[in-house]
């Protein structure tokens, strides 16, 4: 699914993809997936605000 979303964003000439996820052991598998596909730490995106629970990642396309 992630590869499909990245491919669609690339096809539509997006320059960047951003996402928000949580912190803690339950989120480690998702973080490994995102980071393994090139996502890096980034700042808040969309309408999300920085918080102690949220973390943000981005992928330059």
C-alpha cells in the first residue's frame, strides 16, 4: 500500500509526502516501514500541531 501511494504521488508530480504517527512501542513497526522507504523526520504537517505524542515524517519525491 505504501509503495502504491508513493507511486501515485510521484505520478501526480508531488514534491513531498508527509505523515504523522504516534510514539511508543506500538508504533515502531510503522516507523521502521516508513524509514525503510526513505521517510525522514520532519516538522508538523497539514493541521497537526506538535505534541509529545506525535511525530512527523516526510519523503522528498
